[in-house]
C-alpha cells in the first residue's frame, strides 16, 4: 500500500505539466491546473485517512546510487500521515481559491499567460511537500526539499515585474539555501555516526531499507542508542538551524514578512499554512534518530519558542500591511508549537509522562490548527485586498457590510488564532498550558522554571494576539470605508468565498470536537513521547475540553434563540437605521477613525526599544492647523541590524576576488579542473 502513496503526488505533477504545456490556451491551462491540483489533493487526503485508520508503519526501498549512500526509500507512519493531512487538505482548498483568484486576471493577456507556469509550480510545491514527509533517505529528502524551495521561490516572484517581489525572492532564496547547507552537514554527521548500524525496524517506521544506503533513515534510527550519543547535541542544533530557517524561528524568520506579502494569496496560505511546517516535521523526524532527549534540548525549544512567539506578535501588531501582519503571526505560531514540543521533551527528560504527553499533544495539534486558521486568514486577507485594491489596512474599512461572508470567515480565523473558545486554536493552546502547569507542580526545579517561562510567554502572546486581530479585523472590516474602491467592494465570487467558509467551518468543528481530536492524535503522541499509551495521560484534558464544548454549544444555542426572537419581534414593524455615536461631531468622516498605528500605539509604545518604529509627519500646530500628517514604519530589526550588515561585509570581502573573473571560458574550466585535482589528492591522502 505504501507505493499507492506516490499516486497523488504523481497526479499533482501530471496536472501541473498539463497546465504548463497548455499555457498558450490560458482558460484550458487554468482549468487543468486548478482541477488537477484539487482532485489529486483530495485523493491524497482520503488515502491518508485510510492509511492512518489501518495503523502500522510501511516502507519501500530500491537501490539508487549506493556510492553516495542514496536509495529511493519512502515510508509511511503516524508522523508522516499527520503532516500529510494538512498538506493535502490545504492544497485542495488553496487550489479552489486560486482558480477564482487568478481567474480574475483573465482580461490581462500577459497575466493569463502566467497561469500555466504558476499552476505547474503550485502542483510541484504540493507534490514536493508530500515527498519530503515520505522520504526515508537523506539524499531523496534533500532533493525533495530543494524542489519545494525552488517551486515556492518561483511562486513568490510570480509578479516579478515588481521590485517588492524580486527583493522578496532574493531574501527567500538566500535564507533557504543557508538552511539547506546546515541540513547537508547534519545528514553527513548522521551518516558518519550511523554507518556501522544495520537497518532495523524502528520508531521512525523505516524498516526494510537498502543495506548499502548509509544515508537511509533506518540506519540513523538504529544507531540512536549507541553511536548517536556523542553527536546528538550537534545534530539537534544543526537541525534546529536548518529546519528552523524554513519554519521561521527568530532570528531566522526574516524571509517570511518579505515573501508572504509578495506571493499570490493562495500561495501565501499554502506556504504559511503547511510549507513552513515541514521545518517542524524535520525537527520531529530527527528527534526519532537521537534516542533519549537531553534536558537542554527542551530548554532550547522553549526559549526559542518564547522569543519567536513574543517577537512575532509584537512586530505583527506594528504592521499596516495585512499580509505582512499575518506573516509575522506565522512566526508567533511557530513559537507556540516549539514551546509545546519543548515542554514535551522536558517531560521525557525528567520522567514526567503526563507533561510529555500534554506538551507533544498541544504542539502537534497546533500544527494542524494553524494550517486551518492561517490558511483562512490569508485567503480572507487576499479577498479583502483584491476587493479594496490594497493590502494597507488604513485604506480599507467597512468591508463587513459589503463582503459579509468573507468578513465573518476572517472573524472566525481571528478568534481562532487568538485562542478564544470554542475554536481550534483554543484546544491546542489549552493543552500546552495544561502541560506547563503540570510541570510547574512537580518537584523538578529546572522543569518548573521552564514551565513557568512557557506559561508567562504563552499568556503574553495570547493577549497581544487578541489585541492585534482586534486591530486587523476592526480597521479592515468595521467602520467606514476609507477609499472609493473600498466603498464599492463586493464579494469576490464563489470560488473565493467557498474555501474561506470551509476553513472557518473546520476551525469551529475542531473547537467543538476537541476531545475527539485529542483522542485521534493519541497514538502519535505516545510514539513521540515514548510512552505506552498517551490516552491515559490526556484523559483529564479531554474531559475539560468536553465541558468547554458543552458550554460553547449552550451559548451558541442561546445566541441563536435570541436572534430568532429578535427577528420575530421585528416582524411587521418599521425598522429605522441611524449612525453610531459620533462623539459630538455633526458629520464624522472616515478620517476621524482609528488607524492601525493609533490603535496599536499604546502597546507598541511599550516595546519601542525592540520595534524601533520610524515615525514621520507633521504635528498639529496652532489653533487652525493647515496640515497634519503622521506615518510610521516598523522594518524588521533583525534584518536591518543583523543580516544586512553581515551580508554587506561578506559582499565587500568577496568583491576583492573580482579579479578572478575574466570572462574567459578557458580559465573557468581551468579553475574547475584545479578544484577537482585538489579534491582527488585530498581523497587519496
């Protein structure tokens, strides 16, 4: 059955190739790409559900190139299946949305000709993500990883005529290649440590790997209790940097706020919702190779998660661009996931299985939940920006009245990402809180300190996230329209609305069915936490979630009853409308509303030492001021003060080697021959 796992990615590639080959006929290309991506993803989702229901781990391996330790080794286990669900599910939803989103540009012939290449790389991105989580050999994994990175880079630069897209593409390309370099070193270290181990059936589910492939994951896992011990710390740090660059861990996050706003909205949703989670998958997969975790690994993840979460939400709070705001919230939610995993590792280190189970359950479930509500928010933001003609929240406003379905969907996503009950974000964050509180109650001081740090950070993040999305929804969807285009905005058609409603329904469904979601991931939690049965340790959490779901259902029923009563009481009576409280002004206009800067200023001002916001404008002066302006911008301090100086310095040093460039092919061939000769001598020495 494992070979059937290759059918959906193969169909994705065929659909993308068909769209590319028919690029000269934009309508056909567009339809082939969208329909093929949707159908293949739905097939893959259904097959994954069936495989997970049957349980067990499967693997398949054939020789590829044993001289470099490579084989075509794939496998399926609970960890792979769990990550395949959001990959396939969100790919299908984004493909439907993309059909409507790109279809709106059919009037532009130049834009229509891009449909074929765009759908090809969209399908390649989805297929490569599938292969990343199925790969059981380092060479195959890195090949799929690079295809995933290249495909997403092409999609980020879809509108390459814009300077913003080109700069975002360069930043993303540099970041992803730096991450890949760390992964290459990590796999070489793993290969050297595991070269003496024979393949065996392991927790990673890779039994049956090729005997000659020293870079098969089965060999890494077989050496977990022996040869890996001396290098396990180095491998953990290399994986954290390599995979953390893709995931967006601070300070390796700088590409996210550049790439997500530049990409088309359905691509942003897919990248933020699932592509960055391949970094989380990579960290979890490597942990299965390293045996019993050391306590400092958990401390490191909790610290990295707390910093990423707080920094991400603070920079999100200071943004005007709605998609840039959402990109920073991806950094924040990666931080929440890392804190959950860190609590889980600490529970394993200090022999506290309940702490381990709750931490891993919260972190893993937040992977799925974030894919849903972040995909929902990016799609909703894309529709709002397209209807209003801008991503600047200060030029939107009043969209809820003219785009009620999109507005309600965005509101559900905003409440879910803020962790409000009874939505899916609340379920996973509650599990992390419970795990941390359980750790706080134990006698192990280091565990209690880490748990207290996680509780404080998660509480701060939750409060700031609620404030941030009050701003995002209020400024964009409430109040009065700030421009003519915002006033004339309309719903963007069924192919853009239906995906938003589907994801909103999913957020509510997991929120109400939280106890069943926890039960469903219990086998994976037991596998990752190294305990015989996670269900027993998660039972109190399930009971608490059941009580919350019942209370939420009662509130929803009461709200529905009161709404129905209101409708009945108003039947047959005249209903008049009037303006809201106008603060004493005779005729208020849109300029009197809060802007995103003024709304967030009390909070951003408290953290000005970190945000370093640049403010410009002309203040109000005199009794009858002729002009007053205020503008603020909050560039990423890590990009501006850390990475840019480093790369400028590296560029200055490398520019001194420009004399090596003569433009003569013969000299370049000589350089290559000399390099090969040096490598040959080094190898024979």
